[in-house]
């Protein structure tokens, strides 16, 4: 899952929503400093409500990723996208094709959520704008093993840049994907990926409900239908 899919159900609890974003924020500012589930779980009972809420959000992030990445629809899309991208990218870049296939599902899913509810993006950024970045960073330091020092700068920049808004346009999405490629040290993606994104987007749109539904909810719906 990407930022919006993790947080859209939790915008009424800003520090919880921030907790769902914390692992991804850290991957941008300090890849060696992780907000791991085993670090967050003991802090969910912290007497400080900011700390406990942030920690619960981190746990939610990892729970979501667990079922999402194992879901049949995600696996099928991810695998199919990787195969298609291998035909577009230079030979020998199969590992990059797999990585781009994976994150393309997630970024396109965020764009579909905004298609469905146009106000969602403004609400999302307004939620994070309501945070006290100093309290957020102090709470993160109770979860992470290494000192967190850049959130007070990184989170306001994240809000200003609003890069999630670019995911609706295939050319802008390629630009954002290439930003990820630079950050992780992979070759830039060619312009031909724009045409591929135009074919991938409707497939993610068609699969969005299944991608966003946890397996326990699917099982419950199936049981109700059989009763």
C-alpha cells in the first residue's frame, strides 16, 4: 500500500494517520532507520496519547502491508505488470521491472481513491497539516531505534509538495516513479512507460475494491451470502 490507501480510513485521528505514513517517510529521509512493528507495539500503551496513537498507526501500516501484499489480486497484477515491463526496459533489468510493477499497483491505487472521492486528497493533506511536527518527531523517537531528526522538515515539505496529486496523470506519474528510481539507485524509466501506465491504470481501477478489502472482510461477506 501507498500513503493514501494506508491512511484514508483514519483521517479523523491525525497522529494515527501519521503513524501509517511514518515507515514510508523514514524510507525517504533515513532508509537505515525503520519504524518496525516490533518497535511500535510496546509503545501502543504509552500514556502520551500522541505517542500511543502514532505507534498504533505504525502497527496498522504493517498489518495492512501484510494482507495487501499477499492478496491474490495484488499478486496477479504485480506479476503481470513485471512481465510487461521486462519487455519495455533494457535487458537484464528484471529486478527493476518487478519493483516498478509492485509500486505501480500501489501508486495507481492511490489515484483511484482520489478519482472516487475528489475531496479526499485535500482532507488527507489537511489532516497532516494539523499535526505538531515537533510532537510527531518526539513520538517517532520513542518508536525508532536511531534518533529521528528530520521529520520537522520532511513532513512540512511532504505537505507542500503534494506529490500524490500527480498520480492521476501518466506523464507526471512517470516523473514521480523516476524520483523513486533516483532515490534507490536504479536506472531511470523510459518515456515508453507512459503508454504502459495508460494500460495499467484501468486494470487497477477494475481491481480496486478487491485490492482494498482485507481477507477477513471478504470471508465475512462470503459467510453472510451463504446464510
